[in-house]
């Protein structure tokens, strides 16, 4: 992969990849990995070196928190109030703080995952109720399409929302991340201020097994 600007984080999305593939990236210096299934996340986190920063990026069911939260540096894919509350409760019981990104539902018709803009504002307006969560920013997935105008519309929406939140809610001092951009659209994402790009196939090659 070409060089990213130095202030943009590369999250290597290693879902479906065998542990050896992750180790190869690790030996090349990669330390941030993203997984989207709870069981696989836990297994890899246990098997791989402890200085890896693990990001969860898939739909997280509340009954799977115990697989993910002990190892997660960040949960990027928080997509419902129910999940916000469940993570808060989990963290409060253990006197821990969990870093999260709120996922905005963008165009992608094939998935309903993510908050609407209104829901997302509502959660952030009550952020102080969640003393064990660190609201670190937004995550979004653009519509899966070859139509650049549609992808730009999606990225423009989430980048605009982020800007508004930063202006309207300066008390959210950790709200710095914008996680947008995947293998097919990360160059565009940089134009919209991505601070983290989540790259799978462009790092590891095609995923073995089922495409998800
Ligand atoms: C799989 C996945 C990616 C990476 O997709 P690629 O197209 O392989 O780069 C990024 N973000 C999320 C949420 C994913 O599930």
C-alpha cells in the first residue's frame, strides 16, 4: 500500500485472516488490528503479542461483551443506545474506561447498522451520564458502490456531522477520531479528514473463506 500521511492511523483489518498473516504484518511493524467477530477477536487477541492495539469494528451483541471488552483498545462500531448502556455497565462494574467510536449509518442500503444523525446527537448530549466511556469520535462505512459521487456524499455527511459536534460540544475533549475509508475508498476518505483508515484486502490480499 502507498504511504499514508503520518497523522493518519492505519487499522489493518485482519478478519478471516489466519494468525500467521497477522504475525507477518506485526513483524513489519503493524500494531493496530481490527476484527469484526467477537469470538475470532478474542482468540486472536489471546494468541498474539500483548502490545497490539485491538479495535473491534463489527456489530457487537451485548451478550458478547465479555469476549471483546477485556482486549479492546477501542470499540469502533458502537451502533445503538442499548450497546452504549451495556458497555457502560460492564465497564462500571470493573471500574474501567472503554474507548468507543459511535457508528453513523451512512448510505449503505445493505446494512441498517449505525445511528442516525439525530440519535447520535442525542447520545452525545448525554455523554456525561456515561462515566466509564470515552467518546473518541465517529466511524462510518460508505455505500458499497463504484460511484464516487455517492461515496463523497457519504463521507461529506459524516465529516460535516463531526465538524458540527466539535463546534457544538467542545466539552467532548476526546472526540478526535474520524474512522472512514476502506481498501476501495481510503484515498477519498483522506480528503474528508479521515484520522483512521480501516484496510483489509489492500493489506492482506483477498480474505480466505466467506466474504463479509
Ligand atoms: C471488512 C471491513 C473493513 C475492511 O474492508 P476492505 O475492503 O477489505 O479494506 C473496514 N471496515 C469494516 C467495518 C469492515 O467490516
